[in-house]
């Protein structure tokens, strides 16, 4: 397992560097480069991604799938290990100075997240974890909650731009099932909060692997479970995660 510890250290160092830069340069980097419907791309996304890709390339030979650059160093896409990178999850939040945004880096083993870092740099909270070894918040152990009834629990979710009519119907049902439903605008942060026991479950349709891989690894490492359904890593996914006490949200 020392190998995975080494990979986590690589991911944590890259996330820390990007998070510090995003925090320090928000005044200059919070500039819209492009808008596509409800999605925005800002200068900070590409600048943070460049820092992370350079760090990962220097420290490991693995290919990367990243939000802005797509596939990097993936000749046949058959590699066992792949980094999944979201350089700034919650771009609109960052743009508007809303604190829920994060750098997310995960390592996938044959497509499955096995370790993750979610650096919530505005809140000075860094969530890290290795499946089978444990999960930590700022270096201290964290665990999922023990709540088993959705009527007493909190569901983290969102309404992505790729949402369909069917997914919106399912969303309405979830509103009636859970005590509280939270939409904070950052999938990585929302999943990290499940891992830390601040919420019981997460569910979203249309997420991309870079949005959720780091957070899903954290949930599993902290004693929970996740399910990622989809045809390919670079296609929209159905994602559910929870504390392994409540059933995964449909």
C-alpha cells in the first residue's frame, strides 16, 4: 500500500499548489472566457489545470483525463492507472466568491476511483483518502455518518446542464424522501461532505468523471459506498454515493 501513499502524496501536492494559486489570484483569474448555456469557463480553470498537469507529468507516468484538456498522454486508453482532474469544481461559485469550490484529483484503477484529494481551498479544508486505508480531513481521520433513515438525513445533489426530464422527475422524488436536500454547486465538495459525515448521500445525473472521482474515492475510503454508471469515462455518468447505511439514492 506504500505505493498508493506515494500517489496520494503526489495528488495532494498538486492540489495544494493549485488551490493556493486559485486563492491567491482570484482577483485576476475570476474572468469569464466562455459561456455555454448555464456552464461557464473562466481563466482560473485553465490556469489551475496547467499547474496540476505539469505536477502530475513530472511525478508520474500515468495518463490524465481532465475537464479542460480532455485526455492527456493516453495513447490507447487502456492504462491501468489514470488520473482524473477537475482543476476547479464550482467555477461559478469561485466567480461569485461563494466558498464552495474545490480542486479535485483522483487516481482511477481500471476506471474505478481508488484514492482522492478534494482541496476546498477557500475553507482551508483538504479531504484525502485511499480506499482500504482510510480518509482524512486536514490530516485527521474522518468517517461517514451512522444515520440510516433518509427521513433523518441530508442528500447532496445538483441539477447539471445535461439533466433530462426523467432525471428532473427523479429529483422531485428525492425532495420528498430526504429530510433536507442540499445543492452547493460543487460535486467534489458535496461528496467530500458525505465522506466527512456532514451528509448521508449524494446523487446526480449527467456528471463527468472528473467531477466525482475524487469525492467518490473519499466516500469509499471513509467507510461508505458509491456507484458510477456510464458507457465511458469521457461521457456523462449516473453517480450515487452514500454512507452504506442508507440505500443509494435511485
